[in-house]
C-alpha cells in the first residue's frame, strides 16, 4: 500500500466517524442504505462507485438489481432508499410523473447523455426514416434491452410513429452488446437501442441514426433519486448522495474496467482508491 493511499484511508476513517455521529444517534449502529439499480453498464458502474463511497462513510450498503419500473416504485414506496440511475427528462420522465410526490430528485449526477437507435458506422443509412428500405438487411429486428427500460417504450413509440416494419426484440444490456459484437465481427447490418455513456462506444465505431421527429429527445442527464423522507432519517447519507457528481469520461473508465473483467464492486473500489480527491469531495472534505 502506497504512502498516499495510507494517508487517504486514514482520512476516510476520520471522516467516517464524523458522518456516523451525524447520521446515527448515540450507541446506535449505522442504518443500512438500500440502493436499487438497473443492469445497464453505466448504472452498474455508478451504483458500485456510490456504494464504495457510502461504505467509506461507515454505512452498510445493499444493492438490488431490478427493472427500471421496479426501481422507481421501490424508492417511492420506501422499500429502497435511493438510486443513481434516473435518465431524465425523457427516458424515465413518465416514471417520475407517477411518483413525483413520493421521491426527492437531487438533480444530475452525470450530464451529457443521450439515447436513440444505434448502428455500426459502416451501415449505409443515417436516419430512422431509412430503416424500412433496408429492413431485410436488419433481419426485420431492432435489438433491445430489458422490457421495463424507458428506451424500450420510446422505441415502441418510434416504430409506430415512423411506421417501421421492424420488431423490437427484448433482452438485456448483455444480450444487446453480444448481438452487436457478433454483427460487427461479420460486418452484418444491425440496429440496437443505444445510449451514452456506454463502453461499446469506446470499443466500436458506431453512430446514432437521425431522429427527425425528435422522439428520443435531446441531451439528457442521469439523476439521483431518493425516498422523500431520507434527508430527515439519514442526513449523512443524503448529503453524500446529493454531492455525488462525475463526468461521462470518469464513468467510462469504470465501465471499461468492468468490461475487461473482474467484479464490478472490486473495480469500483480500486477506481475510488485511485481518485482520492473525488472521494473527499463527495464525502464533503472539499
């Protein structure tokens, strides 16, 4: 262990004690923080990073993978405390409308995102409006992810609005990127539901299809959502979640680590240890 790391970990311990005093009454054990997330590469990365940060502050953290709809409902009902995976204003906008009075939106933890239909750069079309002309080359399919994801409902709207003769295939982030990998290996045409940031953008040369009707919206941000009473019950955890903010480039570093192998939690812990200034900022030292 390096001298810098030993010094940083010492600071963690001192700060952890301070946060615990604020978050817990005398003689009480720290409350568990229950995080929900969806199995997207971006949210696996961010959830594990914030888990590490909260643990460094002395909280016991549990994480649960659910569908997007269940993620929002679990925090609205109080079954879970928070998530850092709300894509707003478009992708998850309808979920927020349903539970706005029961959750607290802490604002963006990452800005500069977008969603849409993505193809390899060698595919010779540039717009969603051109898909029908080449539907057979795409096997009449759009490769999607989990059915509860906002991008899936938006894509269903796009199929109707553009009169597309392609079917939306349900799956997961892993099955979508697997199909994309295989198609690129054979230089086949493929269209998938895509979003930024994602590790696939660093791996392959891809492009978004133009969306003349604007159904997929413009640039989005990923927000942190907590249950409505979290600030009162766990002010220390609330403050950390409120300070959590990073860049697409920083998130991409963690996503690439995950794609290259290893446990996402271990990768997140290693990344946090390599970025002590960010950790101190999130914990309120800076």
